[in-house]
């Protein structure tokens, strides 16, 4: 089992901590503002908004060296819900990886809602967590955490696929925000 730290105690942070706990992992949850407590996990999930990345890096970059760092953010303009706010040839996760060169940065959970992570289901389908990153061992360790909780993990490929994951997350958030689907719904991968 793994030792996991979740930075961010909102709905997504709690849902990810819950699934990690269900899978038998050791879990530490830190509020974004709790900068006095050291990161203990080998896998660190940043359950914070894209706008909080710089704060986390400024406060904890040295604590993230050598760790698997999972970005769950969707970098969209939350005022207009009209666009992603990162350059078309980049992603929030690629930017984060550039700021944490000694960490193994992954993209995951951004295409999932907290309610579906909690229930493990989207309709009758088991929730799938899509993972992108350049380090296979890091992706495998996160996949083990996801699968131990009874969910499905799929490797979407290299870190450059984070851009596509962010576009999918954006589309799903627009559907929920415009009440075309509920926050207990979502996009499912049927195999």
C-alpha cells in the first residue's frame, strides 16, 4: 500500500482521500492553508485549483522533491466557462511539471466529480480515472491506489495528454454547471 498526502480539504480532496483510505492506504489530508505541517506521502495529490499551484510550489517545492505529484485541476475561466486559461500548446500540469522538475508529475482525477469518486459509479458503470504522465512507475503506483478502491485506472499516455484531459474536464464541468447533467453524473468509459 501507499502513503498518500492530499493537499486540499474540499469535496475533491475528501473524495480522493476517501478512495485512498478504502484501498487500505495511509492518508494525510492537509488544508491548502496548512503550511506548517510537512508532507508525509510518497504520492501527493494537489486537490487545489489551478490558481493555487504557485502557492503550493512556493510553500512546498522542497517537500515535493522525488515524490509523485498528482494535479487534478481544470484550468478554466470560471467566470465565463468559455475557455481554458493555459496556452493551446500546454496544460496546467505541464506548467506545474516545469516548476517541479525533481517531482514525478501526473494528471488524474480532473475528469471525475467528487460524488462519483465517492460512489464508485457513473450510472451503472464503474468510475474510470484517466492518468497521464511521463513516469511509468509513478502512473502504476497511482493506478494501484485507484484500483485498490474498486475503480478502474487507465493510462492515457505521456504528460502531453494532460491537455486533452483538461479539455474533457472542461466539457464535463460546462455540462454540470449548465445543469445538463448532475454533479453525480459524468462521462464514463465503457469497455
